[in-house]
């Protein structure tokens, strides 16, 4: 059996009512659509399982790889917990118009209703137009009754926390937190493997066939966390050539790395795959057995058996590093 190597997958491009052109113009995705909203980079979601795009495993999908390589690919502890399901979904999202206000259920609610995992996720803003905004959480303490009153009066936005956003902003979205990506934002999304979204409010927008888009207001009620928090943005200090921890939750850990010189990544202490998402620049990855390039807009899966990587930036580069705790 040939040994495992860092894996790239063919992006799955999904058109959306709110999509745009930035997946092509900024991230060089192969799409001619004016409504390309999402690029699913690594997915184990049924009906949308990622397929390897290069190397001797070309044409195999992620599900098949886990069945063959098990813990060697995902890590023994990850395989023990999730079996043949890949636990994370990695996307790029281009919102040329604002997304609906939505919420995701937690694991308990999602298992009971849908036989699925819940969805905790995070966003890293790659590019934002001037005055672009993100909606996350409430701007005050809200009761269920307050919420319903505003929802029914179509004044929900009055009680939501909306803030200006810019490149490099990070938002952590635990299940239960209301959120919406605003217009003019390109971001990377890291989330649990789940495609369950409860749409709460959609500005009375019509779909392609002239119908109001479906809302899930009743189902969302049991999912929403009505708490108010002082700050919804993840605060961090950018440092060159140093790993900066962004998110450490039970579903995934994410770091940010800006490199201007070669760096060695040591994964001996991790019993997990690692995903690298290049959000700027271009670099070369050397591993035992070969090397591979990684450029802005590309995502690569490092199998758990690969414990050492040498990264050489061809220009100053910035990437997100994701693994299972």
C-alpha cells in the first residue's frame, strides 16, 4: 500500500441566492457563476463528500479513505469517537448580499430531531468591503417573549448585535447563537459536520421561483441561547512566525500562523488529522516522501500519520491550522 500524503480535494461549489464572484476573483476557484456562495473544501456530508484531486488516491472520496486508512488518516482517538464520519466541514463563503439570520441546534437537539451532530462553528474574515457588517448574538439581555415580539413585528434586527468587520476578524459561534454574514464579506468557516440550519428571518426575500424562503422559527425557539455577552469577537494579537491560538473548543482547535521564513511543524503530540487553510500567500510543504504547494484559497488535509512538516513561504503567507482536540 502506498503511504498517505497531504491530501487536496476538488472544491464543491454551491450557488446561493446571496452568492457572488469573490470565490473566483479572490480565491481563484473554478466557477463562472455570479451567485457562487460557498466552496466546500473538505466535507464528509452525505451527498457532498469531498473527492481527492491529486496523487495516487485521486478520485477516491473522503468516506472511502476513512474506511481504508481509519486512524492513520484521522487519528485513533478521532476514529474511535466518530467512526467513518469525518467530524469537520471546511468552507469558504462569499456573501455579496446578507445571509438570513439563523441559528444551529446543539448536539442533543440535533440528535433528537435529525439524527445528526449539532453545529458549532467559527469564521475567519479573509476580505471585507468597506462598512461590511456581521451579526452575532444579542445586543442586550433578551427573554423568549421579547424575542418573539420582535420577530413577529419584523424588528428582530433591533435587538441583535451587529458590528463592522474587517480582514482578520474572528468570530466563534457556539450552537444556539443567532448570526448572519453581512453583504461584502468573504470568509473561511470551520464547523462540525452538520448541514442543519434554522432560518429565523430572511428580510422577506424571494427565492428563484418567486416564493418566500422557508423559515424555521418554531424549531429555532428551542435552539436559541438568549444570553447577552459583552464581546462576540475573538481578540488576538498577530505575531510573525508564531502560532497564535484562536479557538479551543471541544469540537475543534484553530490557530493562525503568519510565516515570512521557513518553519517546522511538529505534530507528534497530536492524535488527529490537521487541516491547513491558506488565506494569503503561497508556500511549499515538505514532508517525508515528497512536497506539495499550497496557495491562497487552497485547503489541505494532513493525515494523522504525518507527524512532521516543513513549510517554506514563497511570499509572506498566512494560514489557519485546524485539528481535533
